[in-house]
C-alpha cells in the first residue's frame, strides 16, 4: 500500500534560528515505511520542500521542512514503526524478532532489530527487570525459558559502560600469537611461486614490552607451527606465562562453551609449563595488539621490498625487527627494547629439555629408497632398504636415522611434488644393482647342468636304420632321419 502525502503548511521554520520562511528553494520526496495495515506493508511517499532562510545572521542558508509525528530527521521509518520494532527486538531479540516482524508485515533484518535495541538510552544500574517481570509487562503467554534466553541475549546491550577502563599488561604475563599472511608472492624454487594464502608468517607480541617477533614457516600444520613457535621462544630467551591464540586449528577450538586444546598443544604447553588461551569466535578485540602489529608490518616492512626466497624473507624480517623493536611506541612512551629486560625477568625460563617439535615418523625403507614428506620425496641410503628408519624433519632440514646413525640429510624445500636425490645414494643404488646382476650371472654359471649332445647316428643304430656314411655329416643325418621316419611309417602300415 502506497500513500502519497505533502505538508499543508505554507511556511517552514528554520531549525537554527527559528525564523519562518516561505521562499521555496527546491522540492524532493522522502520514502518512509509505516506500520502495516491488515497485514500489508505501507509506504509513505512524503513530498517535502527546502526553504531559504531569510535571516542573514543564521548559519543555515537553506533548510528542509520537518513533519512532526510522521518523519524524523534522516529516518526511513515513521516513529510508530520504530517503536513497534524496538518492542519486538526487546522481547524476541534478533532472529525470532525478525521472523515475527515479517509475519506482521514489518520486515526487518535481525541486525536492524539489534541496532535499534542498542540505540536505546542506557537505563540506570539495576533498572533492567528480570525476565518474569518483562513477560508480565509484554503479555508473554508462552514458555518463560524462550523469553529468558532472549532477555539474556539482550542484557549486555543494557550494561552501563565501564567508568574507568584501561587495558594493562603485567610484565611477563601474556603474549599474543597469530598468523599473518602478507599480500606478496615469493619464489620457492623449481619454478614455483607461493601467494599470500600459502605464506603463513607466525607472529608473537609480548603484552608488556610490545616486543614483536615473526617467522615465515612452510605450512600451518601442527608440526611446522610448533617448530616455528619454539624458535620464536628460543630467540626470546624466556616463556610468557600466558599465550593467546585466535582459534587456530592446530592449537584448539571452542566446543560446548569451553576450549579444547589439541594433544600436540597440550604436550607443548606441558613441557613449557605455560598456559594457552584460545579467543572466542568473532572477538577481535581480545587480540588487538597482534592485529595492530600485522598492520604495522604491512605499512612499514613490506613497502619497497622484494624477496627472492623464503630464507631471504626471514632474513629481511629479522633485520627489520631488530630495528623496529628499538623505535618508540606511542602507547608505551618508550621503545620495546627499554622494557624487554623487565618483561623477560618476570617470564618463565626455558625448559631444560626442549619440547618435541617438527616431523617425526618411523617406517621401513621401501625398495625405491625414498621417503615422502610434505608432498616431496627425499632419497635415503639404499644400504638400509627393508630396515626400520626414523625420519626427523624441522623447518630447515630433513634427516633420516638408522640405528642412531645418519642415513640421509637433505635441505627441506618449499616447492611441492618434487624429488630430491643425493648423488651418493644414486651411486650406491647403481652399485647394488650391478653387484646383484653379477651375482646372478655367477649363480647361473655354477648351477646350470652340462647336457651331453648325442650324434644322430646313435639313434639310427638304435632303430636299426642303415645310414649312408659316404655323404656329408649333415646330409647323412638328414637322410638317416628320413629313413627312420619312413621305416616307422612302413611298420605302421
């Protein structure tokens, strides 16, 4: 339903000086949603005028006329519809309120209802009644549990602001960690290039000193994450008492209202003796320090730089961080290097036994003498084929041990689906093949029996067939054979 209306007044009053004016500057149309009629939506097309202000001392040159009780400044709903949506939002909150409003012909998104509720004036402390009182006031006749859940969702919107709020960090208490994905491309060898989503930079910021540390690692898997995390802690020289993460899959997740840490994270933090906290979903304010550090890296570290490899990226990042941590922070009034000594003094010491990090596995070496790690194949000494080996890999090297002895040592590559062969391993494999071939030949020469070659004349004598010995040896054999066959045929006939 569409209603077209216009004001009937001949003049308009300036909101700044209060003077009436009849000089029309222009006209335009406002569209306002109103309360439904018989379940149908109502749209008011209100044609209003803009007047000139005749007061020379007024700061406004023009002003738009306002229609009281129909439209407020910059509003797209009538006051009546706004009050109705506020009541629905107070009673049912977002999703349920949006469904009810649509059934009543007042379509509104759940975010719009919550925005209207948050825009209401904050009540005095203790003025929010319990759910039972609210149910009585609004005439709620259904289950009180549903209303209580909605009221619990809305109560935070009515909490008064904290009169004295300041985020403070105690020395050695907390450090925030996260992944930063720089918007760059880095070549990783073998003609391959990694984009932003494949370049996880593990970052850590100490809360008290604001000391920033970072390291580019090959992947976000638990093996690489904890190996890189341990390197950052070793470079720091101490362990913060609390480590905060933002819901990383290798760290843990929220489930059933509580945090579930992975077994790898439990083992890692147990060795360090520290505490790991996972932020709630959709709570970016809980890790604002690390987010600002990522913005600082993008605006101060990346511009004007080019990287030839992941190792070059880490080298440039390490050199830049050594300078950046000596710069004064406005929030601190000093540089992180001025506070890091006091921060580390209050932290936990590094454990005497380092935690188990990186890739570790045990298997029997197959006949092709290669092992696969992170989609790449690495050669192993073929001497240990068929024997149980231990594969140990970190961020830089891939090593294979047999009975405590080194059987292979390769540089870990960042490219994918490649094969790395040590020339010594290939040579040893060729020597094993040649030795096997020679041994096989010798065995055949020794074990093969000698077979006597009989003369065909012996068969002629055994069968009583006369042979012509005056002819050549071969032809005699042929005639003898033909005679033997003929004699045999004659006997059959």
